[in-house]
C-alpha cells in the first residue's frame, strides 16, 4: 500500500460515485491523499490502512428509528463499542437500530462495507442526519472511503468540518459516547 496525493491518474476503472467524491474535493480545493487497497469490510481490515494513512479512521454506522422514518449516519472511533441506548438518549430517539443495506443504497448510493461521510453528497433529499462522536474530530487528519471500500482518503479534519460537510449541507450533531 502506498500513500498517493490526489485523484487516480486513470479513472476509467473507477465507479462514477467514487469520481464524484474526487470532483467535489477538487472543486473545494481540498488537499487529499489516498491509499488503494483490497476491499476493507471491517475495522480489523483497516489496521494496515490506518498505519499508512496516519489518520483517524472512523467506524461509520447507518442507523434508523423503529419506524424507519429517521436515519442517522454515525461517525465514531473505530475502537469504540457502539451502545444503542447511550446514543438514543443523546439524540432523544426512543430506539435506534441498524438501517438496511437497501436504505444505504437508496439514500447515500453506497453499498454495505463502503459507508462513509462522503455518501451524504448523494443525499439530495436530506433523509440522513449526520452524527459525530466528538473524539473523531480530535486528530489532525481523518480517513474515509470515497463511497467505495477499495480506497481510503485522508484529509485534514478541519477541512472535513469547515468545508466538506458544509458543502454537502448536512450540519452535524456532535455527541459524546462512552
């Protein structure tokens, strides 16, 4: 694995949703680096990727309420255990559960295993609310997939919070999970 600056030279073999991420980052003049790798489906798969990126790589969970009318994209540290009760209480939602892969594809144009904050650029109807566990924002750099799990990007955390998220018009709710 090798850290490379910017978009891939040859984009012919890349999916359109991945190219849209590079287009957005380039339009915003965001400096980014990427690592291409085998499909990363679990946080364990990300250990070597994290070492190469030298960035906070977060766990991304798509959640919904019991009625499946409210959806939440949670970014949290990869080493934390998700506790539904704690997040539900902080959000004032009676009960959260994992949303389906179908919902992920419908709202964010992302398949399971590729979920990332960048999927919000595809949420034109604003069906998904962004929730960030505060420790994710503490590092200088943050890593995430460009809507596909065979590449991971690294950007400055400040660029994510001050430029990328506002460009996607999804104001985050910051929580503090145990």
